[in-house]
C-alpha cells in the first residue's frame, strides 16, 4: 500500500530529494552523564597533555628555586669583590698577625751579595770599603775588606773583612798605607800598612792575631787603648765574587 501523501505545511516546505542521500537524521553522539568526566584516560596511563604540563611546571619550579638560592650567593660574591676590606675586625687582626709572623720567619738578616771581586783585590794590600747590613732593625755598618800578602787571590784566607766601628768607638777606623804618616801622625813605625782609629790613636796590626773570649781574631792592638781588635766578618768566594756572609 502506498504511503499517504504528507500534509502540506506552508511554513515548513518539503525538502528536495537528492538521489543517494538518505532522509534519516544524522546520528548524534550521546552526551556524557553529568557525574562522569568528559575525558577519561585508560587505567594506568596519563594523558599526553598532563605529562607535558607537569614537565613544564617542574622546569619553571626548578628555575624559581635556583634563582631563590643562588641569588644571595651571587650577591655576596659581588660584594666581596667590590669591597675586599669588609672582613670582620677579628679576621683582619688574624690576617695581620699571620702576615707579620710570615715576614719575621721568612726574612733573615740582610747581607750584601758582593763586596768586591778578585780582580779588584788583585794585589796585596788592596782594600775596599762597603756597607754591611747586619739586620733589618739595624742600620748599615761601615766595613772594609783587605787583601793580605802571602796568599792567592782565590783563597778565602787571603782576605780580611772587619767592621770599621768598634763597640764603643767614636769614629771609624781606616787603613794607613803611608808608612811615613804612621810614624809622624800616630807615632808608630811599621813595615806594612796598619789599621788605625784616629780618635784614640789606636793601631791594629792586620798580620797579627789576639785572643778574645778564647778565640783567635785578627788585628792585634799594637798601640792605643782600644778594648779589642776590630769585629771580624766571614768571607766566602764564589767564582770571582767576594762575599761577606756573617759578622761576629
């Protein structure tokens, strides 16, 4: 039996028929129940969007924590570089004491490296004045080195170095090579140069020794009222360099 013709409605005109297209309405997916989430991940797995969001959050959190903890250290390092004197008084005093101790222990008494050369002292009775630094706290001591006769210039025993100031003397000693001056000015006849102290007219013989506190020292007193021979210094040779390394 044929379907009865549809009732004509002027406000709802009939749709034209298109061959191959069904008139049935398209299927609509049912809406989820209100008590169920719109998206539900399979059991035991997380959605990719959640994983990406968590990773981004972890990176941001790590950067924030790094900024919080590293900023004070950077500020302190910058401050210490900008103002190195910002140490506490206790630290400053400790550093100063350590520095003083280091200087006191590492800096020995200062002696000159070289007072003469063997070329300068090539002949017997050659002599040369120099300043001997006995210690840091004491000033330079005027001194002299003399080449004695009878020995080689390459032998340390051929040299006599001594202080030109006696312990209680008022003026420097000197060497007198003019034998006539020795006789007329100091009243002493000699056959070789002598060391004299003009203030007391004391004459010391470089070729003779005397005992002082049980030790032999060069420069025996042959005239005058000095208390002892000149203070001696130890001489060393290094190649052609004449060094003074110690004073009694």
